[in-house]
C-alpha cells in the first residue's frame, strides 16, 4: 500500500482558480482539500472614465470591468503580475507594475508623481486602506469603485473540521479574508478551538504580509510566506516543508 499523501487545504474561489490550484497541488504530490472561503458577487459598477491614473488590483476586477465594455484611461497600474497579465489579455495597456506586489509597493512606486492628479482605484469591497490612504497622502485625488463583493460561500468549512480532527497537514491562505472566513466556518461548526490546534500542528502558508499579520494576531503560526504574491510560489514553498511520498 502506498503511503498517504499529505492533505493540503486550499481556499480559492470556485471560479476556475480553485480547479487550477487543485491540479497544481496534485502535481506536487499532495492531496488537495478544496474548501472555497470566498465567492465573488459583482456589484455592476464600472470604474470612472478619464482619470489621470487607473489602478486595478485583481484579475477578477479586470474581467468584470472588461465585461461591461469599459476602457481604462491615463496611466494604467496593476498591483501584481497576474493582474497585469489579465489587463493585457483584455487588450488593455499596462504602464506600471510595482516591484513589490502590494498596496504599499504601488504607493511607493507612484509617490512623487501623483500629486494633484485624479486616481481611480477599481477593486473589491475588502481592499486594503493602505492603498487609498497612501495615495491621498501623496497628494492624489482618489476615487474608489467597488467592482465586486467577497462573501463566504454557504457550506464552507470542511477543512476546519479536518484540522480539528488532526487530519490536515497544511493550509494555504491567500488573503486575510480567507483566514477570517476559515475561523468563522469553524465557529459555526463548533470546532474553532480544535481547528486552531490543528493548524498549529500543520504547515501554514500565506500570501502577503497583511495575511500573515491577520493570522498571527489570531494566534496562527505562519510557516511559509513567499516573496511574491503568487499562488504557485505559495504552494511550492509550503509543500516543500512537508514530507510527501515523492520526496
């Protein structure tokens, strides 16, 4: 009998990203535990036209805006490579991608050139305040358009029960909201304390410093933090800390 593969929880939205994540994890020699902690609800809003700078923060935001026929104007900024690729695939230009794929990274990149300009930020309802406040502090006139809301899907939480039972070897958190929703699901199932103990015994990987901070504030130890906000890098780094049958 072949040894059991380590079980790794993944919380990506079930919109194509989850399927890709499951395939990647299987290729890395682990058992994917698919448990979406986020679902996208479009608001129907479109970004303002004719700003001096347009900032889009996610692939989902690009796709929703593009579906309305919206066209960006001014200097077009993407926080990360994935968003930049989505912009190009939609036929949009990409003028700025910060070296550090974070809100702070984009603020630092634009500081010194946005004073007195109009900046349109198009994103979800859970965007970091760092971006808006940082651009305003740099002297920009900032307007935010909420393209979509992020909600916890009904029925989420199987991974929390597995963690509580000691049957989860790793967890991959891709945002602060996935951490919070995981614990809310655990709370609803009456296993919050046990799930936290299970995570302490597992390998926990996170994307981004804000997610790391959220996890640590709750009492979850973080074992893997990739240098880029990239799921593939997160998965490879986290799985590399496990003992898989292939290793």
